C-alpha cells in the first residue's frame, strides 16, 4: 500500500481461496490488458473472457500469453461451452481448451436446457482436463429457481468436481441472484450460505450496489465476479472500507481507537 | 475465427452493404484508436466522430490518418453539419470536409428546424463532394414523427442522393426510434421496412437490448450504428448468436443437427 | 480549435477560476493517463484521485508525475482525508500530502460525523500546507441538508480558507445536489447562488443531464466536477453549444446573424 492506515480489514493474499476477484474481459486489446494488469494485477485473481467473445477476438493467443505471463489464469465464458454443447461439439470444445492451453473452464446451462445429471457429467469429464467453475442460475429473467433447488444444484456440482460454483448474474447484473432491477435476492443468498461454504461460491456482482451488499454481508474477503476491468480498483477500496459505501461498516465492527 | 463452431449465421464481409457496424468515437486518443482497430477493425465498417467533438479534439488530423490507414472511413456527426448551417456557414463546412479529406458526411436536422426541401438540397449538393448519410428523426423527445412521415422523409432523402438513411437514437438511445425508456418503437420500425429496403437503413442502437431487438427482427446482417468502441466485439457475438440474448434465436431458425 | 465556427460562447482559458473542469481518475494506468491528457489536457483543470483509490493504486508516484509534467494539479478524494481523521491519523495525512508533494487537498465530511467547527479547523490547518477544496453535502441519501444550511456551511468553509467549495454528488450523481433519481435539486442550487459567488463553487455533476442543467443555468464557464476522463471532451462540446442538448441554448441567447 502507498501509505499506512490503521484498522484496515485484513485481506487474503494470492493465491486466494477467499476474497478473490474475477474480472470480465469482453474484448480488450493487448495494450489494454497490459494497462489493466499494471493497475489491478495484484487484486484480480482470474479473468473470464466473457461468453463467446473469444470466438471473434483477433488477438486471442497473444492476449492469453499476456495474462499468463502476469500469473493471472483465464477461462472462456460458460456461453462458449454451451455453444459447443448445443451443436454436439463437446470433443471440439475439449480440443479448443487444449489448443489454447487453458487450465480453467466453465460449465453452465444458462442459455439452454440440460438435464442436471448431464451437466454434472460434463463437470466430471472436464475436471480431468482443467479446473472447473460451474455456474448455477438461468440467464432468462423469467426462470426463477427456488432456494432449495439452488442449494441442491450447487452441492451436486461441487461433488461432481467443480472447484467453485458461480451464482449467475450476467454482465448486467439483472437476473439469477438479482431481480430485474438489479436488487439482490437476499433471502436466496442467505439460505444458500446455510448449506454451502462461502469460499466455494463466486458471486457475480457487476453493479456497485451488489458488491457493497455482499461485502457488508460476508466481509472483505467474499469472492466476487463479473467485475469490469476498470472497476477492480474501486472494488478493492470497497472491500477495505475506503469508499463511502462501506466506510463505516468495518469501523463499526472493529472499533479502532 | 479462432476455432470452428457449426451453424453460425453467415456474415457479410467487407466492404459490406448489409450487416455493417457504425461505431462512435467521442474523443479517443490516437493510441485508443489503435487499440480499438486492433480488436474491432474487421467488424467496424465506418466510424462517426460524434456530433461536434471534432471541433475540440486536439489530435484530429492524426486520428483521421490512423483510421484511413486501417481502411475505415470516418465522418463528422450530423450536429456539426447543423452547427455550420445554423450559422450560415455551409461553404465553410464544405471547405472543412475538403481540408480533412473526408469522403463521407452526414446531413441531419435533429437540433434545428429546416424545411425538408432545403435538407434534400443539402444532401444533393454534398453528394457531389462526398458520400452522404442522412438522418431522420429529432433529438427532441417531445417531437414524435408518425410512421408515414418517417417513410416519406427517408424516401425523399434517398432520392436526393443519400447513400443510406440513419434512424436517429442519439448516443443514449432514448429518442427517435426509441421511447424515453429506451424501448423500441417497434410498430414504427416494421412499417418503415414495408417501404424502404433494409440495407438502405442504418439503425442507431447504442443499447444492447436495442441491438438484440433489431438482430432478432432483421437478422445478423442488419446495419447498426452509434455502437461504443468497446461494444463492437460484444455486438459481433450477438449477431452470431453467441451471446445469451440471441443464443437460441438462430439455432431455432437453423435447426443444427 | 480545428476549424472556425462563429458565435461560439467565449471560454475561460487556463489558469481558469471559472469554467474549470475537475475530472475523476479512479484507477487509470500510466498510459491511460497519457491518453487522457493527450485528448483532454487543454480542457481539464484539476484531477481528483477518487476517494481512497490512491491507497491501492500501484503506480501512484509515477502517475502523479505524469499529471505534474502536464501541468495538471491533482488531489486525493475527500474520503481519504476522512479515512485518516476517523482513525485519528491527521498528522499522518499531512505527511502523506508532503510525501507525494501534493499542492491541493480536499476536506469533507461525507462519510462521518464531524462538528462543523472542527471541519473548519482542518480547513484552516491544511490551508497552511496546500490549497484546500472543501466539500459540503452528505454521501448518505437520507441526510437532506436544507438550503440555508448549505449556504451557512459554504460561507464558513470559504472563510476558514477553502479555495473553492464542492457541492457533493458522488461518482454516481445521486445524492447531495441530486435526488436519488439523479434529478437536480434546482431550488437548492438557485438559493445557494444568491449568497455564494458562482466561481467559488465546484458542482459535482457526473451525469450528462446534470452538466446540461448547470450549463443552461450558469453558462459555459460554470465549474463542474466528477467528470469521467472519457467525458471531458463531450462536456466541452456541451459548454460550447455543440451538442444537441445545448445546441439552441446559446444561439437563442446570442442571436447570430
């Protein structure tokens, strides 16, 4: 840190199991990735190349190398997995992961219908090849999954081999964990946490109010995802109680003297 | 493309008459233009220097050269044309176009009152010098133009020499084609399309929901404009059915096996 | 300017007491700062490193040098001052200002409770060391300060030594001067202006509609702050009547012939 402030919440350090930040790259240039890592390299733990943007990004190999050189793992968004599955191209997908030397992958069913057994089989198979993040929750705002079902799905996916489960919110933060207004479905989150260890969950929380809500409930070291590259530094200050939104929250807890 | 996915909608290739993307540069630096073109150069067909930002941009000549070297034509936003017209400086405007070696220009009347005959004369005169895009629709949310009038205006402007007509939406996407909420005036769009060939229209659609709406109605190769530079890659995935929003749309149509 | 347009509102030039633009850097990389200054260096008068982002920004010294070399002063957001105060580290804060050779500082009480006498003492003390901007208004949307109190606080802070007083709006533009919807509390602003000279006030106005509102009320040379780096060029065009929003405003006033 650039100077000393007392009573700052303790932050997990890399490699982090808790308090990690997943950022979403939806088409950065090489130089933009370098700029992003210069500023946020210490605070970002993993980068998702959003949905299937990797299909059209011209600089893919080079970009992945820049992230790799900085020690930041990357993975392709779950929609890409689904795009291969819906076309019966699962083996092609596995080859693409090899071709680009990916060490992580996401398994999701946000845009298609898939029996949950089948999804868990994909998690198990891909876990032999890479570290798997699996995502629960639909991208369709009409599909409301009740809390007990979120828990059941998350447990099964972790048992099938998922490293962490992701709570779906999309880039916009308006489905899954959130109402269409962006408001958190707070009862849902609290019920999930009675059954699933909090370090196993990566909450997608692209909007500031959502990040604040999770940090107030779960502390500086909650895992948050779908963070825009330019919002990683702001998020870090929210985690540390150094932005108005959480300024009093940690002080009230820690009573600095 | 970086890997092979079956049953991807066929995309027009450059130079495109259909399916082209107009992006809006509202003050990028030289390096930001280079970054933008590195990533999106294959997907962007023309760049508008938004409204009269070219008046205050310090790096104008150099920036135009960077776009030119990449084979991407540029034009000044219609508000600049109007700023010259309202000051009785049309001849100065023509000289500015020459001075900066512009090959395209926009004629619009979004911020001033102009007889339509007069607008068509400007289109005709400028067509002798450059390729003209003309814009229909007011920037004033209070001014509702009925569908038959949109059609009449568009026809007259194409006859006067406009290469394409632009449906107004502003940078914010909340006027003209759209209600103040950003919702598409869908009856208006459908009625226009009964009379004007769809490749002759460039729809301003800065918001994702608007892009999705046009792509679902008119397909991957609809002409869309006012796209933020960082949204050109995301838009390309929406065109290809590779983002959640259009994921099922093209599959349902094409029944991949 | 790149070409000549008649009847453009006269703009104050640097160093400006009126019409200055404060931009907010919330974590730019060195190269992004260079890009920002290439484009907006002539139009931005001072840069705030938003709230306490300077605590976590890895490139702080270097970044401050880049701004300094371009002749743009910088200051740390008021939340950083408050973070030191709430921890009883005021002397440390003064040392940090020295360590980073800061020539400006902000005194605010947006996130904590502080007697106003005490706030004015901080303003007086820091004024011996740097030029002080002080901020009036809470970051808490629930705390509504009546107009007579805004005026009383502003007067006292200017008398205590503040160079300018800032009207609070946050990065989001939804508290203080603004309702939670972002709408301007216009009666409040007008009443303040009956008592405080307008060049002494820096209005935080991050949203375009807010910028437009202030420029229509107070002219091209109103002091505006919390402007995103990419919005400095667009703001400049709004000041000059060269964007749709203020296109007619200045023309109606000046009757160009």
